[in-house]
C-alpha cells in the first residue's frame, strides 16, 4: 500500500518518479520525509539530501522544486541553526533557479515558520514560500500579511489535530474558509498553490475562475503523489498548472504513523483514495 503514496527510499527513486510525473505535463515538489531531529548532525544530514536534490533537479532539467519541514532542520532544539541551514538551501535554490517551500507543521510553529519565511524571502525574493492551513482562525490575517510581501503561499486544509480554541472543528466551516481563502489567493497577483483533493471544492474554484476571468497562470492545483491521479490528469489536460508532492525516504513509516495516530480522519482519507484511480 505504501508504494502508492511514497516514491521510494532514495533520491534516485524520487527523481525517477519525478520524471514519470513530468511526462504527463505535471510539475513536482520533492519531499524527503522526516521531522523532529534531535542533533545537529541529523539536521545537517537532512539538509545534505536537499542540496543533492536541488543539484539533481537542475542537472536533469526537471520541472520540480523541494519542500521541507523546519523540525527536520533542528527547529525543535536550535531555531538559529535551523534558520542557518534553511537559509543555505534557499541560497542554493536561488543559484540554480529553483524554489524551497517551507512546510507548515503544528500550530506551536505557525508564527516561527511565517517569520522565518519572511526573513529568507527578504534575502532571496521569489525563491522561498510557505504553507497556510485553512482550519486555523488566524489564516486569513496570515495570508494578507504574506501577500503584502509577495510571498508565495500553498493553501491546504490542515492535517494536524488542533484545539477548537484556534481551529474550526467542523469540516463544513473549514471548507467554507478554504474556498474564501483560495479565491483571495487566486486573484492576489501572487502565484499560489491550491492544495486540495476535494473535487467539490475544485469544481467551485473552476466556476470562480471562469466567472472572474482568473488567468490559468495565476495559480496551480497541488495534490499528493498517488492521490486523485484522475483529477490531476484531467486538470492538466484542461491547461491548468498541476503540481504533485512526491514524498520519499527511509523515514516514511514513522512519519505516516505519527500523522495517522494524531488525526484518525487521515486514515479514512488515505483508504478512500487508495480505492480511486
């Protein structure tokens, strides 16, 4: 089952998956799974994998970039180290014409993640962005804050378990907020990623695009490797930008087990999509 959603164990496995996806006119973000390292040596080894990927993407001329988690880079025990490591990766991405997406983790890291993205963006404009989660009450304000600086946003619903004091507990409210935020991003003039596998939401946004003459080049749809491949291909054939997140690496098992354990709804999501093409 894991082979459906994880590209493999090595960088070469991930690059092979990237080439196959690119042949369908779909872009890729490579994601070396892992989080919550506990030593500087582990953090630097995580970064080494990303430097290798950035060089390989450039050498092979792939339509791809990379995504990382701050806790992979030492954020839990040394935020200054993490910022230094990620800053070096963003500089590398800028040198080879690529892009680093700083992924969003649980709410205790939301402000720190946004702040680091802002600082790195000020140094390397256009080569770093982050992720906002529609289930958090604060996200509308965070979106405006980032858009004012021209920072690229990936909008997702959110996969971590959060308390009702800071996040919408009901799916219908999350969906409503997601659509409102997506419409704002798509018309902001800042290129954005609309990350959802929810076909009802995709259809609502396609209607919005038609009614408001939103250029197809203003945004891209983003989905996970192996999930709703039919929808990915259909959108790509219609001329929309589509990007697939391709996860890989030996840390895939503990990573997925943590995600499934902390939010049981994730289990249902994976099982439903395993049965779809």
